[in-house]
C-alpha cells in the first residue's frame, strides 16, 4: 500500500466512525448500532475503530473489543468480494445444512469465518435467516437462496466469482 492509499483508507475509516457515532449520539446502548453502521460502511471493523469508539462512548478498549469478538457477525478482517453465509440454525441443520457446510468448505477450500486466498469469497455462518421451511438456506452478498443443494451452492458461488465468467 502506498502512503496516499494508506491515508485515504484512514480518512475513510475516520469518516465512517464519526458518522456512526454522530448517528447514535446520546442513545442508550449505542455500541452495537455504531459497530454495525461502521461495518456496513467499511465491510469490516479495522483495529483503529476500537479506540475511537471506546473514547466516544467512555468505554474501555477491552469492552469494545470484547463485544466485537463476542458477536459472530462482526468481521475483524476485510471480507472477500463475495460473502456467502450458510444457515447453521436447527431447522436448516435438520434439512441438511451440516452436509452443505462440509461441501462449501471443501468447494471453497476454506473453513467458516475465512476468505479464499484469491479474495473472491468469504464463508460465514449465520444463525437463522427466517426461511426455515425452505432450508438449507444460504445468502450470497445478502441475496437469500433456499433449498440449496451442493450443486446449487456451486452455481451460486460461480455466479459471483470469476468461476462463473
């Protein structure tokens, strides 16, 4: 990364933090909404977010870091160009999501919470997409797909990666 791209990234992070804090100023329990807003803007929570948010909310860095590490939805590394989430809730498990997860990990070559080396896809668990009758369910870049078989999974991934080109 060049000095100018590093400065640009830092400015973008700072702006996202300032906007999120301003949007939730004075709210009780503002930490989670602030973190979600920052991640929605940046795609992840860079390390410099922790001290800035802690200072703004009069919390310790450990408290903020504890919340970030506790909740599965928060990312502490940039996601891939596509984010694939496989439902791990009980209803989807009863409809075959365990086998789908095993297939997804083998097909993508990464485990849950990891991104392929080429940066194309991040694989994440999600705990209920509210589409239980049509499980197993997957989202690809936020788009819900139900009744996902291994073959359909492969097609969904191919549609958002160069594999589909």
